[in-house]
C-alpha cells in the first residue's frame, strides 16, 4: 500500500443546504474508485472534520460515477446568512477533504500514473 493525499487521485466539490455541508469526491480514474470506497468511511470523514462537523455524517456511493457524496450535518454554524462563520456555505470543505491521506495498492497507483502520465512524487508526494 502507498499513502497519498486524496487530491492526488480525486477531485472534490462542496456546498451547503442550511446547516449541512455536502462534499462530493470523484476518483480521477475508475481504477481508483475501489480504494476511495474502502478508505473514505463515515468514521474517517467524521474524524477528519472533527472540529467542523458536530452532527452525523452520511455517505452515499455513486459507483457508476466513481464518486462518493458525504453530508456533514451541523457543520456550518446555522448556514448561509444565519452563520458568523467565514465559510458559512462550506465551499472550503472540499479542499480540506482533499488533504486527507488514504492508502492505495501500489500496483493500482503505479498503473494509473503510467496510463495518465502522472509523475510519481507529485507535490503531495507518495509515502510508503
């Protein structure tokens, strides 16, 4: 297994609906989706956002889109105009999610990098 930041193998978008933040994560390649599905558990996402999300975390798998969507309840201080938070709409939560480290089988990562032309040792760097 190789440890990488999620941003090396996925992209993410986030937003809000009231006091609930939505964070969608999409694998950059179908071959990477299984690792994301295994690593991005409700417990790990809840722990990653422990200072932000005080409510439940829900997870929705979208395998045909190679994506996973998370709802982080009670994470926006009331949301929108009702919040004094700097990011009351949760737009920065996608960037925070992409900083999470996940483990991916070395063969899967190397195969994807070879096909995509992505260099090993990118800015985030892979760790053993």
